[in-house]
């Protein structure tokens, strides 16, 4: 059976068509098949190329061993939504800005393809969120997120009055521009820019972060992975709310709506090309100053606890 790679690219980005055709050639020459969405095929004029087939838009990842994404984090999140439930791992090659979800940069394109062909990668499971918005007993919206669910004000001049509930108990009522419920994966995205902590990807937890809150208690909260988080819009107030999932799926919230968020039943599988500690990724992506560090992990392969010191408590 021919091995297939689903290729998703942000073809609107300048120069991306050329890079997409380059990676198609690299993959096909190794005897693998490339599947692409109809819109990407049309934009790159790749129809009819040997080894290139059209993916089923309803289930594009079916039959593919890997989803390879060319673009930034937004494109990777879009690919995660398209392939959700297939169990097919995602591997991003960064052509965006920060590219926190990507595993390789564009200058590593050829090496990344070689690793894909050789199946030289590991796969890790990332926690997701399931969300439902209710108006009384009526279901207004149901969706999911890999990074975060946000409840935000719909108009600039009116803040929202929100009630935060954890595990069925009220925690605080506050006026704010909104509230973020994020995964560890999303802790370096919108939640980070709103003052939330960075959570290592292997930590099972949910993060609740107020956005520009006018309240004495407006601190980020890290709650258990199976906690139920609810955000209620206080009725009879002037603010109008909207809900975003991963900054891509928008839902309008009626007055008094209740947004319920819990750990997702379907995780996302991310392919990894290296086993470097997450701390190294933070330093690289945020260009953190580490000059003067004297740790023994400076040398390749030397990342370990010193044997002459007691173990960490």
C-alpha cells in the first residue's frame, strides 16, 4: 500500500506556492503519495502531478500517516480542526512568526522531509477542550479547541459582567473584557499575552485567565484536568458577548449565556522531530536571555542531574 502524506499549506503567504511544490517533489521522489485539499491543489496548480491526489474535504486525513503543515500556528490549528478524530499526527514546518506549534523552520525543509520519509519522529498527545454554550436549556453552540476558548466582549465600549464557576461552585463575579480558558499548549498563546503562566505541555491542567479585569481578585488560575469551568454572562447588563475557539471559530452569545468548558474527549497528536527539553523551546521562540548560565546542560547530551547532589525534592 502506498504511503500517503496530507499536505496543508498557507498558500496565501508570499512564496508559499514555490515551497509547496518543492516539498511535493521531495516527498514524491521518495515513493510516497501527497494528498492535498482541492483549494490548495488549485492555488498551487498541482493537479495532475505524478504522486499527487485530492483529499476528501469531509475527512482529509483519512488514509494518511501524517499531516504535514507549511505555515504558522494558525495554519496548524486549522489543520488540527480538519483532521480531528482521525488519530493522524500533525507536523508543522514554520513559515509564520513565532510558530510555537511547529517542529521545524523553513530552512530545515529538506531535513524535515527526510525525517518524515524515514518515520524518524515521535508522537505526543496534547490535551484539548470541549465547549458548549447554553442559553437556559437551549444549546447555542458546541465546539472544541487545542489552544483556548475565550469569552469576549463584542463591542469595544462595553465590558462584560462575568461569573466564573469551577466544579459547580461560584468563584468570582467581575467586570472584564473577557475570560480565557486554555490548555497547556495554549498557555504560550493568548493566555500568555494576558498575563497567564506558561504550563509545560506534559502537565495535565486547565488554565483560566481574565482579560483586562476590573476586580480585586483577577488572578490566573490553574485547575485540575477534570475540573469543569463555566463562564456565565450576568443577565440584564449592557455588555454583549462572543465566544472564540482557537481564534478561528466564532459564536455569538445571547444575554445570560453560559459557557461550559471541560477536558476534551479527543486529544490532538503532534509529531516531534527532537526530544529537546521544553525550556529550550521557550528560550528559542521568545529569544530569552540566558547569557551567563553555568549549568552542565550546556554541552550536548549533558542534560542530567548532578550525581554528587541530592535529588530534587
